[in-house]
């Protein structure tokens, strides 16, 4: 199975299914990213704060895969926000990854009280102009924060990475992203495992398709147009999650999963609009 690509507003494209490495130690990241490449993933999501860019870089180097066949994302950490500090942090991330250019650089959190995100965004625009990074986007922004970036710079983020899973499906923010030509990327797409993967509705749909609950949730993300980056450090699950590309849900399945939304009650992580 090959991964479908979605096209950004800047003309570049991103594999719709990727592999995330939050809370994975550097040496483990090297091992599991190699397993992910073997399973067929070509898109890896890391961040400076994960402390495993070097491990991801070693897996890339060992893979023998060409940079043009890979899609690597990393993120600017909060403490590095600001114009000059962003340019420096970017170079350090690229060095740790061992890459000449990056596919996607994201501002990790909006940090409204810090209020440096517009200057930070201007640095990302400069990095893209200079060719150091192909595409630029953000993570964990509010609608108001996104609107401000657009109004003050005229450059629309390619993608917005947000907490998004069936218990917190972010219909409103997805609609705002789409209306502005911004792709939506789902973090904690499996709701971090646990209750969501034990849900009866999900189990029923999984049984109907001869699929697993994790595959059904990933197939839902793909069906509603999200870029999705599930994490596992267990090789059989890394393979299982990739095989979700072969699971096609029908309209009734998608409606049923849409119905699991709990609104703000379903949120696991901090609210970006107030988190600093
Ligand atoms: P996730 O929703 O991907 O859940 C991962 C957990 O689900 C695993 O640790 C495991 O317990 C379980 N799991 C995975 N596959 C399974 C399977 N096939 N069967 C049963 N259980 C399974 O959680 P996540 O790691 O929080 O999110 C995924 C990625 O999103 C991260 O690795 C990271 O790259 C990104 N992320 C970004 C942000 C951000 O602020 N931008 C925040 C959190 C996560």
C-alpha cells in the first residue's frame, strides 16, 4: 500500500499517514523509526522538545532512503520563539537530524502570553524563502492566532497540527483551517490509546471490517481529510497502524464515529488559547 499525498497551499505535498515519536527516548527512536521505514512509512513527526531528533537522524541515515522520498517534520520549542532565536534553533534541529533541508517546520505552541508568535512566524517565512525548509506551519493555535499570522504577514500556514481524535474531533477548527486553505493534522489521533480504543462503537465497526480499533480510528482520520501521525513503539502495532490505509469506512461508520465527540470535555492536552 502506498500512502496518499495531500497538497499544501504552497504546492508541496505531505504523505497523509505519518509516524510520530513523542515520548520516545533518542536511542529507541532510532530503532522504531527504522521499523517504521520498513513498514512503509515515509513521513516522520518529531520536535526539538522530544529530545530525539538525533535518533531520528540516525535512522534516516541508516535507511538508505533518499531525502526526496522522505517527509520529515520538526517543531520549534516555546523557549526559542522570537526572530533570531528561531533561525538559530532551526539550524540546530537540522544539524541534529543530519539533513540539508527540512520538509516541514512548525511553531510548536502559540504561547499567547509570550506573544512572540508573529515574529517567530516571520523567521519561518524567511527560512522558507531561503530554501532551508520547504513548507512552514503551526501547531496548537487558536483561530484568532492563525488569523493574526495571516493578517500581519500575508503568509498562510501550510498545515495546523492540533489535538484531534473521535472524542475531541475539532469540527469548528477543522472548518476554519479548510476555509483558509490550511491542512489539518491530528496529534494524539488515537486519543493516546486506552478508552477510545476500547469504545463499543469503534469495536463494532472494527468487527464489521475485520480491522482493529486503532485501524478504524486511523481510517476515520484519513476519510475526513486529516493528516495523521499515530505513535507506537511496538513493531507489530507500527505495522498494524500502517495497514489502516487498506481499511475503507462507509458513510454510516464515519457518522457513527463523528457522534463520539465530547466537545471540550474530550480534550486531553492543554488548550492552546490559554496555555503558556
Ligand atoms: P496516539 O494517539 O498516537 O496514541 C499512542 C498510544 O496509543 C501508544 O502509546 C499506545 O499506547 C497506543 N497504541 C498505538 N497503536 C496501537 C494499536 N495498534 N493498538 C493498540 N494501542 C495502540 O498518541 P501520541 O503519541 O500522543 O500522538 C501521536 C503523535 O502526535 C506524537 O508521537 C507526536 O508526534 C504528535 N504530538 C504532537 C503534539 C503537539 O503538541 N504538536 C502533542 C502530542 C503529540
